[in-house]
């Protein structure tokens, strides 16, 4: 206990001469690595018994010998129907609905509606995310206020609303017959929880523009995970754009601004958390891509992943006693309550806009909209929270977004070419 503060104090910062942010000095219990292992222990208390139960049912050959009222539930969770479909183009993307006898004005209106929905949802989500994690609540002239520290509770809030929305959508609309064993969603759920936690936690140590650029560069680990998990192969332009993105992000991170605000200090902890976010998120997308070999819709995927996300987060929060403490924080600060609820609403609505946009206009249009959203998010964060960007850093941002648009253009050209291939040939898989 006495040695740990000395270890924390020795963590280097990326900016020479900057003091370690006060968040690192509060107490050893507030250190992100300690909380990470505590959260992981909470998830393990659910995962390990679940794993043992699955192995027990498989060894007993329960699918053949099982009977009783619990049989359908156990069959769905452990075995599924094992009905698989042909892997769709672009992995998890549903077949695009081509417009039939629709006027140009109607299509333009739909496109504007999708673009506005995505921009409003995720720009608001980004602004609120930075507000919740970096600013205090209840500050007065005599009281400095207090910060909300439990990132896992925010993950739980987001997932419980997404679970509710996806459940209602599946109940009210016709969905494909579900065939995947439910437990397989837990892998994507666990990595998704950890990536979201790292994303929230990183904002305590780095600026929001840095986080946005790091998220834009996740195509690199996604490609690496694709090779390891799905044995995919990539073309030369994908490696070229990945290298350009890496160069642009490096230019932004290594650029230094005079009179840099303390909140924009990039610490070693922030870099580690960003790396954790990118690695976990890359695994999530590739595992979901593999799961889509079963007959399921994107909303069913959203429902299945969020079921386990709610189970893991609420279990861990209850074991730590953090759920009641977070609810007390909400009771003390009504402003935080409004921010947390709106954060969850924006996250859930954003996911629905993603499905609708891809279904109506395809992945290329969706990628362009989301790339513009990242640029707007950096601009908005700099205007609202006073982040400074140097000329070299701005050039790095431009290189990143140029590479992203080049990636979209090259992918659209590859799709057109793949449609002209002979029936026996298959195009190279892409991310």
C-alpha cells in the first residue's frame, strides 16, 4: 500500500515538464489498473461458473438426453440450432435494400435524415462523454465539486438501454430464426465492455481529439486481428492507407503546443488505455463478423451482445458495491443524471441509425458520414473545451482523414470490380 503511490508517481508523461494529473494522485484505489483487475475479477465470477456449466452439459450430452421445462433454455444457450448461412459480403452487413420506384427527392431526404441522425447522435455522445469524465459536478464558490469516477457504470447505462431498444425492435418486427448458441455472444460482449471501459477511462488522461484519431487508426489492429482470427488477406492499398493513418496519428501525438492545458496532457496511462480500447474493439468486430455466419440480423446481434453486457456489468457493480454509490451520485447531482441518460439515448439511437443507413445506402456512404463525424467531433471538442492543435498536429489530422477517404474510394472500386469477376473467382476479403 505504501509502495504503490511511489510506483504511480514514477509513471512518465508524454509531455516533458508537465505534472501528473491529480486523478493519478487521489488514492491507490482510484488507479485505473487496480480498477481494471477488480472489474475483471467481477466478470470472471460470472464467466468461470458459466464455462463450467457449458462443459458439464456438453459432456452429459444434454442435447440428446435432456428433458424438462429448462431444456429449451439450455439448448438455446449452450447448443443453439447450429444453422449457418453463407457469409455475406462485408461480413456483418445486412443485404442492402435497393430503392424501387423511389423519387430522387425521397432518396435525398432519406440520406439527409440518416446523416443528420448519425451526426447528432454521435456528436452529442462525444461532447457528453468528455463532459462526464473530465469535469466536476456540484461545484460552487466554496465547494470544488466532485468528479464521477466509475466508468463501468456508464457502460452499464449504455448497455441496458441498448438491450431494451433491441429487445423491443426484435419483438415488434419479423426476424430470422435464431441459430447461434447464446453463450457465443459473451465473447464479443466481454471485449466490448472492456473496450468501452478503456474508452471512458482514457479521457481522464488524454484529450478527446487524441482519442478520436486513435479510434480512426484502429483499422491497423483490425487487419492484424483479421489475419489471426479469420485468416483474411488484404490488398496493397489497405496496407498503404493503414500506413498513412499511422503517420498522421503519430504527427498529431508528437506535435507540441505552447501553453498546453493540463487536460490535454497525453500520459503513459492514456496511451495504454487507448491501446487496450483498440485491441478489445478489434477483437469484438472480428468475433461478431464470425458470428454472422449464423442466420441473424444486426439487431439480433445487438440484443445478444447487450444481454451479456448487462449481466457482466451489473454483476461486477453489485459485487463491488459501486452500483449503489453511482446511484447516490446520480441522486446528489441531477445534472449528471441528465447527462448519463442522454449519453445512453444517443448511443442506442446511434446504433439504430447505423443499421438503417447501411441497409438503405450501403457501407461506403455510411463510412463517409462517420468519417466526417470524426472530423466534426474534433472541431467541436476544440471549440467547447479549449483544446489546442498545432500546425503539425493539424496536418496529421488532415493526413488521417485523407487516408480514410482514400480507403472508402478504393473499396468502392474493388466492389465494382468484384461484380465483374467470373463465377469461380472470389474477391479478396477487406476490412
